[in-house]
């Protein structure tokens, strides 16, 4: 399958043959599973202080009842203060938590390497479907050719003003402006100062994204990543297919190098 290569002005500059990965069957369930598993790799562990509520001197059998009857632990000492008050155990004021969260709890989910690679190949393949891109909510009425591939000149762009001009010429600016009129959120998040959610717009997949990352930093929703670091997390945020993606010519060459002994089984060749 051949698609057009666009210049930074939005004009056609020849064609390129897409690698076999773009013929992978689109499997939404596999992409969803990979996203959920990969997202867990960024979770932060939570726990309480191990001795919280127990840094006191208290005894539950002083004086002893002589009948083997349990009593809530009482504070030792004299001279007032907390003397004689319940302490150290759960369900009392200033005591320990009954079942506290623990840092050793396993919250890192694993996924099979083949399954993860299939999800990535499937997500890359989905970028050629205009229907799926529209279904996600992107505004791409003036764009007809998918996937969108541009010349390697884009990798040398360092200024935000030039990046905005490129988005206008590629007819992607309408999707960026879509994020400007998002409704403010209400409820508990508003009380905590999180009334705005930026959202996601175009993703630039390049051979080397170092320069373009800086240029995109001030443009809401626009991101850039190198092809070797490409992940399902980038292509399908929230596990929803599929993000508006723009590839450079070098990125396509890098993607074509994805090899696996089982890739032939995962990809449906024409």
C-alpha cells in the first residue's frame, strides 16, 4: 500500500510504500489490555508509616483480670495527659489503622511480550483508518489521506511559531483549536482546582523527536515521540482508538524494523 508524502507546506512530494505492520488486524481488546497493563507501570506505591499509632507505651493486661478476658490497651504513666486512655490498637483515637495500605502490595501488572507487540502493531495499523480517528473526536474534515506522512524536514523544527505554521499548512490546526472550547469540569475536581482538562490532539512520530518536543511544548494537546519509544499509551490514550498521528519518513523506516519470530503470524498480508 502506497501513500503520499507531504512537505511542510502540505504539498505532495512523492509516495512511500507502507511496511507490513500497517496491515495488522485491528484488535481493540488487545490494545485495551495492553494499555491497562502499561499504565500500571507508572503507579505510585502507597503505605502508612509502619509504626504509626504504636509509638506509645500501653498494655492490654495491666492490671490483669485473672479471667483471661481481653481488654483494650491503656496508656502507662502518671501526672495526667493521656494516662489511662486507650491507645496503640485499632478503632481508638490515635491508634493504628486496622488494615493499612502497604508498599509491598503488587500493583505492577505484567503482559506477554508477544501480546504487547501485537497491541503496538495493531495500534499503528489503526492510524490509517479515518473512521477510527473521527470516532475518537478529532476534527479532520479537510484531510483525506491516512496515515499522514511528512518529509524529514520536520525533525529540524525548533520554534513553536514554525510548528503552528506547519499545523496550519497540514490542516491540523482545527483539531488543536477544538481543545480551546472544552467545557469546565464541576464537582469535587473543581474544589481541588482541576477545572480544566487539556485533552489530546496530534501526535508526531519521528526518527528523533528531541527538537519537535520543545517546539510542541506550548501547543495544547500536541505531542511528539521518537519511533523507537512508541507505545500503545501514546497511540491510544485511555485505550480509545485511535489518536491523530503524523509520521515522518524516518519514523516509517524505523517502524519497518520491528521484527519478531511471530510477526508473520500477527500480520495479515495482502
